[in-house]
């Protein structure tokens, strides 16, 4: 493994007057963050228990800063990771990879060389460009992260594709316009929503070619929220996800005025500060209750069980990502033993897509937990994208 040298920056890391423009997706800066040969990429994946057989090339990775909009439609900036193969075709297809739940901003793909970069290195190592948005409020983007706000996650992801197009062209690897979308957990839901937006013509340059989300919470109302009460979601994850979701959503919807109306003492006084983007996930969990029932006041615990009003509206705002008819190949990957995002989410999504006339397979990875579903599925997704993008006579290799 080798860090990118300063000689690669060559002015790409400078703003060079780009900040004078104001368009969404406008590229503001490009900064090299990593470079690995093919052996280094395989070692990175092996060390994390990820099958590395799809890797054929080394990779170069860059942090992009670009213009986008916040949940209210106001101008802001965001960051993300662009990863390019060191070999292969000059013009590259693009993979959009959207990451799972992160509470610490420095764990975002452009900021940390860890699990958040696994899909980027897998797919770039297989010969495609990869755009991995940090989302709003993570990486080096300003403000808090609007966790599970689907609309702003899609705008940040779409604008990352636009910034990646500009950056890749300047780096001598122009993009074809073909997009293969994937994502894990929170990012699985974002990938589905991004695919829906692309098929609806959100950007005339990009053409969705395939969609392969992994273990996404596609059905909060029908699956994920009920699973907090029936034991399908484990206590630790339930506390983390729900407290994060309530804190973030309350900035966007009038869910409560006083945290004490929702959270028991002493958690009410600390919960907002724990999601300021600086805390480790383990630290957040350690300072909250051991279960959702012990975290919430009795009244709000029952309200979550039978949501209505603004609370129900906030839940449903994230629940339309599977309400469309894709005309491209789609696979939903999930694990039967997942107690973070139960497989019922994928089954519900598949049923909704089928209701629009598009049967979609659920690839059940069997007795694996949440991260296990990612570890098994990520290389499979890369191989599937390989097969779909190969000439017909080369498929099945």
C-alpha cells in the first residue's frame, strides 16, 4: 500500500476560481488521498475478510468537494470519494456506492481508509470508476448529518456523480454515462432511491444500468419500526439507530420540543450531543440505555409502536424508494440472520417492485448478520456488474 504523493496534486487540489460558479454538482476541489497497486488492493480486502478475486487493477482515490443543497434546498457543500482504476479502458463506467450508518464524520469514505472504502476498491479494482458520497454533514461537509433523510441523501449522491464526471475527465479517465448503483444498509435505501431518481430523468447524462443494494431499510413503517418491538432488531442497534433517527429527524420535522418528552433521564440531556459527528459509535451506545424500552419514556415508547401525525409522516417519507418500475436488472441482497435491518425489508421492497410489474430476486445470503451480509454480498455485486458490462460472449467467466 502506498499513499498518494504530493506530485499527483498538480493543481487539481486547488480551487482555481471554481468557487465563482454556483451550479449543483460543481467541483470545488480534488485532493489525492490514496494509491494502491493491485496487490495492495487485494491485501486491503483480505485483511477485512472480503473476497478479492474481482480485483484486476490498482486504484487511485481522491477526495472531491462539490456544491449541493441541504434538506431545505439551500446551497451547501459536501465531500465524497472518487476512485479510479490504474488500468483498463480509458473511458469508464461509473459505480455509485452509498455507505451505511456512520455517526462519526471522520469515518466517511473520503476521510478514512477502512470498511467504507471496500466497495470503491472492489469496483475500481475491477475496472470501473466509483463515486462514494460522504452525504451531508459527514466527511468534510458542514453541519449535522440529516440521518435517513432520503431526499437530501439522493441530492448529495446525484451531485457527487456530477462532480465525479468533471474530476474523472480532468484526470484523463472520462466517464461513459453508464451508472451501476449499489449501497449498504442506510446506503442500500439511498441506492434504491437514487436508482429511482435516475430512471425518472434526474440527470440527462447518466443512465442507470443496474441496481444492487445490500440490506437496506426500505420499509420503516411495515418492517423496521415493528422489528424494534418484536425482537427482530437487537437492542444495541435498536437504541443506536432510533436515537440517531429521532435526533436527526427532529431537525426536519416537529417531532418534539423537549428531549425529555421522548427520552428518559439521564439520556434526554445527552442524546443530542452524542450525535454531533465527533463521537465513536461505541461511545454513543455506552452512554445510552441498554434497550429501546429503557431509552424512551413510556408514552413515547407507545407512540413509536403506533405512530401518527408528524411522526408517521417522517417514517413514511423514507418509505417510497421501492415504489417504481425499474427497466434495468435489479438484485436485492440481504441476510436471514440480520438483526440490524431484518430481511423483511428486502422482501417488502421486492413485493412493491413486483406490484409495479417488475419481479426482482432477493439474494438471501443465509445465516449471516448485518455486516456479514455486506462482506459476502459486496464481491458478488462486483462480479454481477462485471457480467452485465461484459460482451455477451464473455459473460459467465
